[in-house]
């Protein structure tokens, strides 16, 4: 079963604020989240893991 993270969980994962999460999405530094409704936005944990691995290997 897939695990989906809230914006608060993503902010804790990276040690940043909630507003910074949205700024990073806007700047392309984080993947775009999925919308499950008008007020439900989540990030797929597997997609974030892949993104982290790509970012680490590029550094």
C-alpha cells in the first residue's frame, strides 16, 4: 500500500517550514503533490524517495 505524506510531514522530513515546502514545489526543487480533493494534497513517499536519490547522486 502506498504511503502519502501531508505538507506538515514533508516539512518535518526536510527540516523546513510549510511555506518553504510550497516554495520549493514552485521552484521545482520538490515534486508536485497529488490532489485528492479540494482540500487534500499529498506527496507519494516513493516519489519523494526517488527524488531524494536523484538529488543525492547529482550532488
